[in-house]
C-alpha cells in the first residue's frame, strides 16, 4: 500500500462516516468500516501531534518565540 497522507486519510474517514451514518449496512460491514475508521483516526491524530511538535520546535522560546495554543489565537486574523 502506498504511503497515505493526512489529507487522504481524513477524506476516507469522512467517507466512512457518511457510509456509517446512512445505517443501511450489515453489522459485519459496519464493524469493518468502524475498525478502519478507528485506524484512520489514530493515524490522523499521530500526524497532528507530529505537526504540533514541529511547530513547537520552530517557535522555540530560546529562539525568541514562544509556543501558544492555537485556540488563543483564533479570531485575531480571521483564520
């Protein structure tokens, strides 16, 4: 299997969510799709954690910058 990206994993997770919300799948298929979704959610979470760690390193306090949670900055620039 080719190396997956965060974006492709997230897109597949959203697709699985839509399929599961329809509610017309058998129990066996539902469980397989749910299991796939859990794996994708873990992958996405790991990717986000790695990205946060990289941002924290780039904004290292010793370099004159200080890491701040994204939530404190929401709304300042409209992003």
